């Protein structure tokens, strides 16, 4: 802007004081010139630094958008060169968001939390009071937002802004995942129940995403559930009706949501029932001098006290033992779960050892017993000596079936017919018991059939 020069005509012959009428116009001209210069300077500064379009909650950093003239050369404006990648991080880890800006020049970059409308940083200054948030810059191009020890409250959208006109920005999402964990107060612990009652096991797990929960046996056996045999029961609740001793054991509640590690908790289920006893062999045989073993199987919970007695009630081996060895008796109990296997070995069996033996099982819910009878059997023979002894048959029919009809004296029987009565003293009735005896019997038979009739004819 040009200003007209004012020329004042002043007499040369004498100096005079300027009048008030001349001073006032000069002051007005100076003020007008100064105001024009200030307007030009403000216009230049406004083009160099635009106000950010932030809408944060931070009362000290509310910034409103300044309506300015459009940029004259858009090709020289800052460019957000790359998208902000979404980041997924487990709770407790560190997160890093990157904003890449080309041709930034004198413009400024800011990070804003979108959902809470909070300004986190402006250019190289961290604004938020959160000590877990920091900023770093690489080559005046890549602006990193660091979040340490990420918590679930950090989950959400984050925006990178450049204070151009109009404002330029990109946003990225921070996903915070949480591995599963159990709610102790809502998860079952070890349980002891009576057989035939109903049982409910509960397992409560939290995490993000929400975990899925399943039940299975620790020994990998199937679960008898709602009338079916299944290997896994899905859900937080395992409800068993009319529980039996077969349900006894350790159960695992497993929770997983894709965020390692998956977790499990162990619940031991114990089922109480009175003793039940079974005997593989209720009748045993032994010969004099033999060693014999008697066996009983018991089932009980709580564990039963097991012992052996004679038929008269005399205790042979007392309870609460695993193995007892003596001169006459050796007792052993093998335990597997709620099953116990009892064995009683009797050495060098004598006549006084034959009779009945009792195996007894008792616990706090009741008791039972079983009887095993030990009988004497003949000792096995090692040799079979030869003998010429002839055994006579009791009935003739036996003889007829073996060797045919022997000869009889005339007049034997009422009608001359063969009689089934015992043979007379003159008739031979043989029941051979060995090879030589058979030959001798055949020889005597031949004599009776040939010589006796010949002598009778004379």
C-alpha cells in the first residue's frame, strides 16, 4: 500500500511552532500505516500454522478450527503415506502405533484417542498425563505412539492428525486381548458326595474374547452324562444325576479363547458307599503239605478295613496292612482306586487247616464279609504200581457188558434162563482191573467154556 507524501510549505525567514491542526492529520496517517502492516503479518502467520481440529476433553488444550483460505499448492501439502495398522496385543504387553507423514514441513502431528476425545500428543510433546504413553519420531517422518503395559481400558481407536486445512488424519484400532482365567469364587473345589445323589460342578472363566469352557476326566475315560457316554461336556456346568462310584475321579475344567495359554483347574470328585465284596473262588481244594492262596475283592469308599478270620471268628491277620509274612500265613492287599484285592496264603496245609475262612471289609458306612471253604483233596500219585489183584463184580450185568455171559450150572435159575442175581459160588464173575488180569480172566473163561462141558459128558 502506498501513502501520499505530504509537503508542508513553511516560510524561510522565520521558524514557527507546528500547529495542532497539522499534528493530528500526521498521527492519523501513522496509525493507518501501522494497522495495514499488522494485517499483512497476521495473514502470513495464519498460512504457516493452522489450528488443529481437536475435540479433546483436556481443558488446557481445546483448539478450535480456524476458517482460512484454501492452500494454494496442494502438491506441497503433507501426505499421510501409509495407513495406521490395527494392532492386537495381550494385556500387560507393550503396543506401538505408527503414523507415516511425508512432506510435513512446518506442519504439526498430533495423536488423539477417538472414543474419549483425548489429545495424547502434539508434535513432539506428550499432552496426556498417562505415564504409560510416550512418543518417538524417526526422520521427521514416522511418528510412533508407545503404550506400555497395555490394559483393557486402552482398547479402542487412535487417530493421527496433521493440522492442514482441511485437517488430514488416519485411524488405527488397538485390540487388547486377555487370556482366560478362572473366577475362584464361582468355581467348584473338591467334593465328597454319597452314591446315588445329584452333583453339580461349576467352572467360571473370564477373558477377552469370551472363553469357551469344557469338562473332561483327567484319566481320559468317558463321562456317563445324561444317559450317554461322552468324552467331553461343553459349558461351565457339569450336572450328574444319580452319581455312582464309576463317576469317582478327577475332572478338568478347561478354558480357552485363542489367546495363549489356555488354562485348566482340577476338581476331585469322591463318591462314598459301603463295602461290597466278591470272591473269585468260593471253594478251594488242597492236599496235605500243599501251599494254597485264598482271594477276595472289595470295593469301598472311604477305604475299608480288611482282615481274615477262621470259621470260628478267630482273626488271622488284622486290618490296615499291605503285606504281612509269617511262618504259617502270608497276607497281602493291593489297592487300585476304591478297589482292594486281598490274598491269604496258607503254607504247608495240615488237617487242622481245612474248613471255612472269612474275608471281612468294614468302613464308616457299613460292612460285609464272604466265606471261602478249603477242602482236602487226595495228593497226586507219582507212580502206578502193577498188580495181579482181581476185583469181583457186584452184578452179573456188569460182567455181561464187559466180557459176555459166563457159563452156569444145570438147573441154575427157575426156568433155565439166565438170572440177573449174583452168581453162585461155582460161577466165575470177574472184573479185571489191569492188563495181566484181563489175560488171566480170559484164560479162566476158556477153561470154563471147554473143559467143564467135556467133563460133564463123561
